[in-house]
C-alpha cells in the first residue's frame, strides 16, 4: 500500500512538472507575440539602413538574454529538484517503512522548485530593466531627432 502512495505522488509530481512546462511555453509565446506587434523586424531595419539588433554582436539584446538565462536556470532547478525528490522517494520506500523518505522527497521537490523560482527572479528583473532602459534610450533618441528636425524647419 505504501508503494502505491509513493507511485501516485510521483505521478502527481510529474504531471505538475509537465503542466508547468506547458504553462511556461504559453506565456513565452504570448510575450513574443506581444513584443512582435510593437517592435520593428530585422527586415524593416535593413530597409531603413539601420543595423538589426541580431547583427550587433554578443551584447545585442542583453536584456532578453538575461531573461532567457533566468528562465533556463529556473527550469533546470525545478527539474533537478523534482528528480532528486523522486530519488529520495524511491530510497525512502526501500528503507524501513518508507514514510520519512516519501515526505522528504515531496518536500525537496516542492521547496527546491520554489527556491529555484525565487533565485531566478533577480536575474529576470535585471533583464527586464535592461530591456526597458534600452527602449527608453531609443525613444529619447527618436524624440531628440524629431526636435532637431523641427528646429531645422523653423530656421
């Protein structure tokens, strides 16, 4: 009976992990669609004789890279925590009555996943700040260019 409880909890954890991956994929897709509607494409920039972001080297779009790294580290930590929790559940069922191993495995999977998420928040925030500051800088440059054009027209 105790082995069945461990198996059911293991299946529940796997289902939760799959659900998290699906939810993350949907949110990433929504974010990319929302960003795509307000950003110029590389082809638009080439037509305007501007250098596209992806062609400016390894420091281009550093905010997006920080955000992607934060997401990857978060999912890696969640995956590792769940796997380690499963290992602890398996070991716990082999030792004595197995109750302590199952509880410890579940705790490691849940707490480890949560700590992985908390750890990635800071890096994601840095990436978000970098993206927003780049957007503000481009907007200020655009306003300054418009101001110069107006001054030239007045003269």
